């Protein structure tokens, strides 16, 4: 029996391949870029580059961090510090500079209920996990209001939790109601992208800066001093000292540090002082303005850089 052959001419199917240009999140950086067509959603702009500087490398982006990070390519960032909303703006009171004041920080800090808050936490943690390099790490600060949910979301997403740092605030304000112990700590969770990550830790430097003893996970540091707020106040500003230690412990010179909830850019100030690259994202122009002023002030103090680089944490 003759062999049946298929003599049908082979059709060459041309598939239309859309060329995806990368659009600068900084325009000129290959490290942190976004697909061109996603820079805008219809007529609505997804983000705005609020401020940029080449040397040292700094980008401040105005927009929602989840939307922005979801459009950024994978494996771009060496380290993330995230100080997200703690959802404690519930109309209560607190003590500030010896006075009774409202605890409310802003619309961005209002709780939407446990379920919705957790969904948000998971969304931004997922977006961060994607942009982290395989051996990159993330630090997330929080109080009881969110930190357990953050830890649970990290476990759900397959992060590898490395440490829980207890930041003890030696200058914590008193408790006005006298019905609770005085709150004087925050927790900072440190996690690697996943179980396979070979995370970086400058063990030697941490030991050296701790009188040659292994550094423990309880860090005693004051809340930021007035000098750190001279360009405007952010209601939940972190001390530069805390961020310097975090950056020195987990990054190398020239690494790229991202802060998705940058506020007044404490992370950026510490990154510039330590010769790291920095990308900060925030929704509010008011805070980005404080960020810009603080960063420019830091850039314009070269003598301070040298001191900060020689100094330990
Ligand atoms: C806890 S504060 C960060 C303070 C900062 N660590 C500092 O030292 O100034 C949180 C910041 O996240 C911003 N924010 C809240 N939701 C956001 C979102 N979805 N995307 C980007 N920024 C957001 C708020 O405007 C606020 O400035």
C-alpha cells in the first residue's frame, strides 16, 4: 500500500507581536522600568515622576504603589523597606509633646475592616515580592494593628521570615488613659523573597557596631528628633538611625532600595547617606514635597556623607 503523504502546503501563520517598549519609571534606568502602554490607564495617568536625580540615583513617584509595582518588571530591587498605613486613625486620642491630640493621621490611615485591610496588605506584599531580586529582602514596620496580618500574609505568599526586630522607643510618650501599659515598641519584620533566597546580611558590621558582640533583635532608638522634621512634619516619620541600620545590615553600596510608602523619605535620606540608590512612592504630594526637600538637603551636604559612611550605625 502506497504511503499516504500530506502534501498540503504548510501555512506560515504570522502572529502580530506587540513591541513592548520600556517606559522609564526612571526613563533611563534598566533597573526599575515599566511597560510603555501602562504609563496611563485610558486618560488617567498611572503615576507621575515627582522628582528625579542621577547622582546619587533617586526617584520619587506619585501614585498608588500596588498599581505602579504591578507594572514594573520582576527582580529589580535589592531591598524594600515598607512602613504601610497602620490603620489606627480611628478617632481616638494620643499624647504628643505632652499634649492630648487626635490619633488620626489622614484618610490613607483609616481602617476598612479586618478583611479588606488584609486584602490590601496581601496585594502590596505580593507586588513587592515580584519586584524583589531572588536574594532580595523586605523589611516591614508595624504595631499590633497590622504586624500579625503582615506576618500571616508573608507566610501565605511564601516569603521566608528572617527576624522580628523589636524597636524599643526610649522616648515613648505616656499613656493618657492609664488603662494600658505604655506603648513603647514597634516590630519590624525582616523577610527574604522566598525559601530559596540566599539573603545578604552584614553580620560583621552589625557586630562591630555593637561593641563587638552579636547584635540582638531588640534595638533601642529614639523617635525622630526635631532636626529630622525641619522641612515639614510627617505624622508617622521614622528615625534616620533606624533606616541606616536596616540598610547597612541588608544591602551593599550601590544597591537599589525601594520604599513603597515613602512618606517623608527617611529611607531615601539613609540610602543617600550610605551610597545606595533609592526609589520612593507615595500617594500624597504634600509628603513627596517634604521628601524632595530632605533628599536635596542630604545631597547638598557632601561632608555629612563622608561622616555617615565612616560611622557605624
Ligand atoms: C506610615 S507612612 C510612612 C512614613 C515614612 N516611613 C516616613 O519616615 O516618613 C505611610 C505613607 O504611605 C502613603 N500611602 C498610603 N497608601 C498608599 C498607597 N496605596 N500607595 C502609595 N503610598 C501610600 C501615605 O501617604 C503615607 O505617607
